[in-house]
C-alpha cells in the first residue's frame, strides 16, 4: 500500500482502511482499455501542439501499447496496489519508459480523465445493449409473423376483454423495446462530447487542441464548459432511467409469461432448460428465470435512485462522491445485458399452446362488444345495444353458457333485431378479423404493422 501518500499522522491500520475506502481500482479497472485509448489520443494531441516532442510521443505510445497488450494477455495484473486505473497505467508507463512517462499527465487531471473514460466505456456498452435489444426484436418479429392467426383473449384489469392474437400481443412489446432503443440512441447522441482538456475544473494553461482530441476519440466535438465537464453525470442518470424502463418492460412481459405458464392458463410452456425444479415437490417446474428478471428490475431502479441521490447535493465541480457512479452503473448494465439475453432465450424456446389460447378466447364473453356492434349496425343506438347485450350476458351466466350457445329464440326474446347471422358476427374469427384499423389485431392490419417493423429493423 502507498502509505506514504497519507503522511505520518495515520496509524498503519487506519492508513489501510482509508486507502481501501478511497481506492477505486477494484472496479474502475473495468475501463483500462478506454483509459489507455484516452491517454493515447491525449499524447498525440500534445505532440501536435508542440507540448511533447515526436520522440516522446512515440515512446509513450509504445509504452501504453505494451501495457495494453500485457494486460490483455494476462502478463500484467491490475492489482489493488494502485489506487485507481489511472495510477496503474501511469505508474506502469514510468516503470517501462522512464522520464518520458512522467509527461503523460501534462495538461490533464484525473477529473477530466475519469469523465472521459466513463463516457468511452458507456458508449461501447450502449452499443452492446442496443445489439441485444435488436436480437430480441428480431426474435419477436419472427414470432409475430408465425402467430397472426393465433387467437387469444386480450385483457383489461386482468379480466377477459376482447379477443386479440398472440402476434398482436407480442407486437405491443415490440413497440416498447423499439422505443427503448430510440432512448439509447438519443442518449448516445447527447453524451457524445469530449470532456478531456477540462483539467481539474478550470481548463489548463497549455495550448491544447481539444477538438483534435475529440475527433481522435470519435466524439462530435469538445464540451463547452470545463466545470460541467468534470461534474456532469446526467448521461449516466439518463442511461439508468432508460435501463430501468427496459427492465420495467421485461418485467411486465415476465409477469405475463409467469401467468401464461401456470396450470390454470397453460397458454405457454417454458422449456426445461429455462425452468427449475423444487427440492421437495417432485411435480414442480418453476419459471424462476422469468421471476428473477422481474426481481432484478428493483436492482436497476435502485441504481437510478442511488445516483440521483448521490448527485443532488453536490456543489460544482468534481467531488469524490461521484466515484459512486461506477459500481452501480456497471452493475445495472451487467444486469440489463444478462436479463435481455436470458429473456430472448426463454421466449425463443417456450412452447406456445395455440389451442388453449383459442379456447380461452372463446370464453369470458370476449365477443360481447361485437354483439352490441351487431345491434348498432342494425340501427340500435349503442347505449341501448350495450344494455341489451348486458342482459344477454346475464342470461348466459345463469345458464353457464357462452353467447354463441344461446338459441336464436333466446336472442330474439331480448331483442327482435337479432337474426341468424348473429352467430357469424360474434364468432372469434370475425371478432378479430373485423378489427382492421391501423394497429388493430386483424391479420390484415397486423401484416401491415409487421411490414413496417421489418423495415424499421432493416434500417436500424
Ligand atoms: N476514482 C476517481 C473517480 O472515479 C477518479 C477521479 C479522482 N479525482 C480526484 N480528484 N480524486 O471519480
């Protein structure tokens, strides 16, 4: 441990506790690659500006490349001997190339350096999460294409409402995950300004070319205020909010799958590979993966709340509190990536029980609205039609039958408007296929929506 940094007034034991409490290498080593990448760009810029000689630049770049290679191939370990990843790289560089290495940190502070590293790291992670969402959307679209005639009940209040198709139900989630990707892309665009060159908080006296560094690192430009640059964590809060929304969508979907997978529903059956057993009840096959994804949602919400709370009282500019952004953001990212991947595997392997879905859609008076619409089409005002069908439903409930099972006489007892064609008008197929407005469940409308979703996936 670098006890000497803290002077003599600490006992050795306190030294160690303070050092460990303060250190961040155990988690910021995650972005060693980005730290080296940022240093390389910084050094190239320093040389271009005449602040370093070409020779110094070459030496440093070679040293940094050597560190990168050795870390990647396991020759060099990032240990807790170093306070953070920045100290690790700089110390190793000096060890390798001597005095030239001591010039790396010219015109730079760890405050703008860590702001840069985190942005570079997050930029890559956003691309990865986006890729996972795209795979999920591709899978969902294939399932939608397969199930445009798989009828199922649509619910409101978890009570059977009107029939839809499985494709239509899946299409709702397609829209949610599509918006999630759009949110990620907005964040990536907004955050893509380079903080390097902001120094500790007030810029630097060296003639840095910040636009050049920004360009080397693939940013759209340099940030405009050095105090904001070192203390901005907005993009992480936005990302945590976007990831919370992704988890909320996954969680709702999991909740439905858990319900559909119950003995009572049996709309789907999760694959053995995505289910777990009970240590005591031999018959059990539990949807643990869906439950865990639902459960882990709380953890990502927690990260969002934690970072918002960490930031709320901070005066400008950098404060050490901000180091707390890392562990919770990393954890949330790993959680979200794992959950999307597992969820995709789970729905790709689950069996869809079309017969059960259709049978269920036929019960629970999901065609009552259509019976009322039938009357409206024959000149009955909707409010009266609603009342008439309500009485029919009551009669059915007393007899324990469905609307389709009433005789025409029974229909006509309540309203003489009914004719033989009422049965066709309230059949499950009619109820779905007549709903042809844009965004509705009929196969016709669904195929149009699917074509648009396919075009979206091809472009994005
Ligand atoms: N580990 C620190 C962080 O993550 C790096 C910046 C340290 N700067 C400082 N002035 N102590 O925020």
